C-alpha cells in the first residue's frame, strides 16, 4: 500500500484541481447524508474539489453539511432520465464520478444511461448497483453492501463471476473486505466491528472515487480504498470505541494516509 499511497498528491507546483475533482450523484429527502459523506471523504483523501448533484428536495440539507462541498440539484426526489443531462455535465467536470449514495429508487433507464455514457472512472454504489448489473462496467468500481451482494449473486452466481463478465472491480464490504478483479481476488483486513455504523459505505465510495480521480487505476483504487477506510476506522475506534460514527472515520483519513505512506 505504501507504493500506491506515494502516487497520491500533487507536486510543489500543483494548482487547484491538479489533485482531482470528484462528482457525487446521490441523495434524497430520506437519505440526505450519504452523498455529503462521500464528498467529504473524497476531500479528506486528497481530492481538490468535490461536487454533489442531489435531489432538489434534499439540496438544502446536503449543502448544509459542509461549506467545503459544492452542490447542485436535479429535479424531483427520484433520479429520472430527464436528469441524465445534468449528471453528464457533472461527469464532464469531474475526474471521477460516484453514483448511488443516498439515491432513493432511481429509475433503471437513468442509471443505465449514466453508466453507459459517462467517460470518467466511476464508482457505482447503493441502489444504483441493481440497475447496472448487465451493463458493461469496464473501468468501474462497484461497492455493494450485503443486500446488494445478494442481488449480484442471484443474477451472476458469485462476485467473482460478476467481475469477470461485467469488467467491474468489486469491493465487497465485511469483516474482511474482498476485492474481485477479473479472475483475481484480494483481501483487506484493516477495520473494526464498530464500522458497521451507517455511512462507512458512503465513506468508502468517496475514498475510492478520490483515488480514481487522482489517477489510480480501478484495481489499485479498489485495493487501497478499503485499507484507508479500515485504518481510519481503527484510529477512530481508539477514541470512540463502538460509538464511532462515519464522520469520525472521515476525519482520520489523512492520518491513515500519512501513516501508510511513512
């Protein structure tokens, strides 16, 4: 991991944007926090600028999380095909895109069109995953939770088979994070049981998005992301124990990155 971490960050002459811009598409009136967590996690990983495109009904809540995250809105509470143009505009601005955190029942057509048309490296997360299972996901990192793993296995038999046939790199979150890429499997043991708290998956999606936006290839980003989040979670647990929350993990991402690069 040390070698991968050494590839992050700009040089002495870096300017704003040189360390990547990450777009996040997500959020709804019921789940306003997830896209903000993803954006903040991307920033703490080293991204220069993060922008969240969220539901118009959730915009004020999302924008209120942090002045460090830019925001914009799509119409209504559900991501529909008539909002795909806005998503593509954010993708054109971005070096990497995260799609899914906090989206409530996005339409299948909208998700598929986004996945098929976006040209920057993409993280597909949460409810967006089920609509993209039969898409060409080459160059995409998919970050399913346990329920989404079940949906993938129901359609493809196993995560390994899904990764091999779709072209996706899959990060399965659990007591031991598992990464599937082609016919390869990797494991990351860093982490703590306290990280079952809500929001750590959104944090991971933002971290992986940041790594993609910083120039890492999907396999390396998918391997390094869980290590960073797992180690940050361990650091947070030293102070908060089982009472840690996702923002505690996010605040310790820089320390985890520095520790790994030392």
